[in-house]
């Protein structure tokens, strides 16, 4: 579907370093989810969390968290890749409360956490 293709393109663009100067990243995915969509969500989150994005200050993820994606975000926090975040918003949209806990666990387990964080929004709902 078009939504899945957009996820693929976003993932590739991040991996190529074309968005390294990005300050705000918001993605809301509420289309029907199947195995391919889950793979593409994970690819976006993994790309986002592997790249060093020193200017990224706002990250809004709605309907994007799945098991592998939550682990990618948690690992990025542990590794200091998201240390510039001022605003973090995670709306589960699918999965379980454990996914949100996994991400927050990354903050707890990291050396510095999210030192500049001003706003943390966690939601188990779809929006």
C-alpha cells in the first residue's frame, strides 16, 4: 500500500543520511497493519535510532511501536543517540504496555538518560 511505501522511503532516506540535520520528526501510522507494515515500521525506527541525529529535539511516534521498534528506541537511548531530545511522545497504538516500559527502561539503563528532556508523553491509545 502507499503507507507502507512511504515507510520504506522514510527508512531509506534516514539511512542515507539525508535527514541528519532534522530537528523534529513526527510519524503517525494508523493504517492497517500486517507483517510487511510491521517490518517497515521497525526499519524506520531502527534507521532513526542507529543514525547520529545531533539536532533531533522532538520525536513523536504514534502507532509505530512494535517489539523490535521499541527495542531500537531503547537501545538508541542507552547508546546516547537520542540525548538531544527535548520532547518525546510515544503513543503505542498496538502491542502492549510492555513496549512503553521497554523504551523507558532504556532511559533508566542509560548512563546519561535524556538530559535535555522537557516533555515526555506516553499513551497507550491509538492517537
